[in-house]
């Protein structure tokens, strides 16, 4: 049972959304162990044990309801999960994508930059940020980001295409 709790404990660095799935088996084992202890305890402790069990079940129900609400949409899920794992560059990137899709450029840029602060070599965030800046006619910064990506990975077709489109739009056809 204790081994099954390790992924959720923070000892093993996993995204909370992944780790919480590992707790179900451990929770079942913990519940069985708790019920066994309660019913093997002396009769005068039975009321206290059942009270603890009821509190724990109530808390578990509230936590489950809260987590189901988090899963209502991707934006809510990513935001709540990023609060629990604030150093996840992937979650920050995912929020950038979702805000970009929602046409909230300011927040999209904020989350792409956060993703890059957490992991400067995350090319997907760099390309998406460059595309966002390109749409805002912030060409110099967009060009710099595309070039950084291509310097590190010249096989990134998306960066070549976007940089080419930037040059075309600004009249640099050569």
C-alpha cells in the first residue's frame, strides 16, 4: 500500500494528473486496512474509529467532487494542475495553447514565456510564441525566436515555414 502512494507523494516527480491515478489502488488498500483496524480494536474504540472512517470518507467524497470539477474543461484542468505542479513547462505550454485558441493573446504569451522560463529548450513553446508575436507584427522578436529554434534543430519544418512566411509578409522575398 505504501509503495502505491509513492508516485502521489512527490518523491517521484510526475505530473499530478498522472500520479493521482496511482492512488486509487493504494486508497482501496488503505480503506481495507483502516476498516480492519477499526473492527479489530476493542469495542469501546469502535465509535471513534467509525467516526474517523466517516470523516475520511466525507473528505474523500469532497476531494473527488472537487477533482471532477477540475476535469470539466482543459483550461480548468491545466490551471488547477499547474497550481499543484508549478514547475511543469508542459502544463504552462498547454495553457498557452488554450489561451491562444481562445484568442487571449496576452495570457497565451504569458504562459508560453513561463514555459520557456521553466525549460528554455522547449521548442514547441518557442515556435508558438514566435507565431503569436508574428500575428502581432512583433517581427524582430518572432524572427529571433524562429532562428533560435532553427540553430538548435535545423530539421524543424514548422520553424522554417513560419520564418519564410514572416519574410514574405515583411517583403524580404530573397
